[in-house]
C-alpha cells in the first residue's frame, strides 16, 4: 500500500466515523441540555455509563484509562471536571489508603438517564442491517486494530 485513499485508508475511515458520532452526540446533548453551555461531553456520558455498568465493584481511574484507551493525564482532567460538575466523586477504599474509587453521584445518575436513550438509539442505528456474524467480525477486527497500534 503506497498510496493513501480515503475510501480504503483505515485511519481515515475510523476518524470519519468518530467525527460523525461526535457530531451526533454533541448536537443531541446541546438539545437535551440547552442551558448548560454543553458542559456534558460524550466522554462524560460513556464514563457515567461505565460506572453504572460496573457498580457491583470498585472502579478506579486506571479502569477508565484501560476501558477507553485514554492516557492517564487526560483521564485525570476529565474526572476532575466531572467532580467539579458533581457527576462523580472519589472515595477512599478501606483496603488501600492510596486508592480512590470513582462513585457516581445522584446528579450523574440523572444526567446519564437523560442521555442513555440517545446512546442506545445511536447504537441501534449503527447496528441496523448488520448481522450478528458481521458484528462479531467487526469486534474481532477492532480488537486486532487496537492490539496492532498499542
């Protein structure tokens, strides 16, 4: 592969898809929360969803870094802003004084409930006309992409 072509370049296609998702979520959040200066990001929504999905165990910053392939410094800033917005709080754990688990606040739960339907609707649109086999293949390929680039 010597020439890049936006139709066959993997990075270009992933970037394009990311832009489409970002645009959709940003416009939805702006419509759902018109008086908040869009202080709710799609990443905030995904992190809130992750915390709710894993509320049966302690979740730490490292878990967020790993789950979303985000650098420590970036996650630290995101979580700090989410704390300032009262979406989450950090709590000590009894078994290690150095660790602070992430806990979703009532406000965070309420915010997530509002945007959850849009996240599910977007996921439904993405999966439209895609068979289970195609989805399984897609996830296998995405896993390989991540492994190759890490």
